[in-house]
C-alpha cells in the first residue's frame, strides 16, 4: 500500500514538473516568435520552438533528480556550507549532462542551429560558457524547489503547532483535577450544600469558558485572569486553607494581548508540583506589569521546589507553552522556570506589549 502511494506521488510530481516546463516552453517560444517578427534575420518559428522544447524537456527530465538532491541535501542552517558545496558539484555535473543531451538532440533535428568552434581553445571556452549557463538554470530550479520545501516545512510546523495547541487545551483541565473536583462536590453535598452548589457552578463556568475561548489565539489579560480566577477558586475549594493566592496585577496591563490560556499551565504546575505535595500548603503569587514596551508576567510559589540533586525538567504543558510563544513572537520573548529565592519555583514570562485590538 505504501509503495503504491509512493509511486503515485512520484508520478504526480513528475507530471507537475513537465506541466510547468510545458507552460514555460510555450511562453519562451511565444516571446521568441514576437522577437523574430521585429528582427531582420528572423529564424523560422519551428526552429525556435524545437530548440525551446529540447532545452525545457531536457531539464524537466533532470528535475526529479534535483528534487531528490534538494530534499536529501537541503540548504539549511544546519549544514549550510557542506550542502552548498555539494550542490556546486551536483550543479556542474547536471549542467554538463544537460548541455551534452541538448547538443546531441539538436544535432539530430537542427544541426545548423549549433555553431561550435573548430579550434581547441575556443571550443573549450564555448563549452565552459554553455555549462555555466546551464549551471545558472540548475541554481534557479534548485532555489524554486528549496522555497517549495521550506513552505512545506512551514505548513508542517503550523500543523504541529495546531496539534500542540489542541493538546494544550485538552490538558488544561487535567483529569485528576476534574476527578478531585467532582469528589469534593460529592463530599460537600451533605456537609455544605451551598459550597457544593457554588463549586459546581464554578466548574460549569470554567468548562464553558474553556470551550468558548478554545478557538481564540490571543485574548486580553483581563479575559485570561477571569478564566484563571475560576480555576484557582476551585483549587482553593480542593485544598482549602492550604492554598493562599496573591494577585499583583498592574491595572494598565489588563488590555494587553497574550496567548489564550498561557498562564493556566504555569499555575497548574505550581499547585500540583509545588503547593499540593507540601504538608502545610503554600502561597501562590501571580503578577503582571508593563516594562519598556513589554508585558512581564510571573507565577511564583513557595512550595516544595526542587533539591540540588533534582534536575529541573519541563513537562508537556510547559513545553507546549514555549512552542506557542515561539510561534507567536519568534525570538521576541523570554520564558524561564527557576527556583525561587525563598523556596519553590517561579515561572517568568516576557512578551511584547500589544494593546487590545478594537473590534
């Protein structure tokens, strides 16, 4: 099955290559015909068309090899110098093959079109000249194919990002969190019905907001905090007095745009791995302020932290967070997860400050 699909893809690619060259040949032949109309020494249009066909379809036959070479040795940042030198060699070889085939075929169909010098030295310079021209053709074809390859990789990265974002949204409300919340509601039904009703309403609102904003790439900090407060309130119901929260939010940052649900994984990480395992619980601090055209955010806790023997590693949620930031801001962001001076961990985030877009 895979072999059949591979052969089908190869034939499809080959057909596309020949279709592109056919259009280009027709364009060049038409251009040459109009040029001959205004020339005193005009050549028959059939000769011009024949030469264009030989030139174009010879390159079309060689292009699948260039496709393979471009995919096998891409001119990328990783092996730029090595692959560039390889393509210089490949280009000379394929350019020589192209010109050799061109001369052989043209000699059969239109020998008068070739003016090859008889003397040895002029002949050498003649072949160097025509091979250099074909090398430029090779370079152009390779450049186009590399552009197509990079575009395909870009599309693939976009797809992977969408998958990562989908995975992020799926893990926003961790199964453990839902399970523990429902258990807490079940226990509160008899001991504190009002609290159980309130928690159930909070959970319902949280799920509704999660679904509603799931397709939005960026939201204002105010919207992000509205969702986060509902999430934290439920966590406080589960941990009760063991979880204290401080909100240090500068009012001028509330309209700032940031990736949707970017803070929730950071808060969840602090609660699950820092405060919840600590016997006496702890305090969670969430802050935001504006600084020199950037939005600074942090989520800090005084939980268990990490010992000197432990290695700080990022889980799926934090890895996805970093990928989303890289997609939206390129290199114009900072994201770090470090031990807090007083124990626990701090997640710090710095992104360009962009105000809310008028709707």
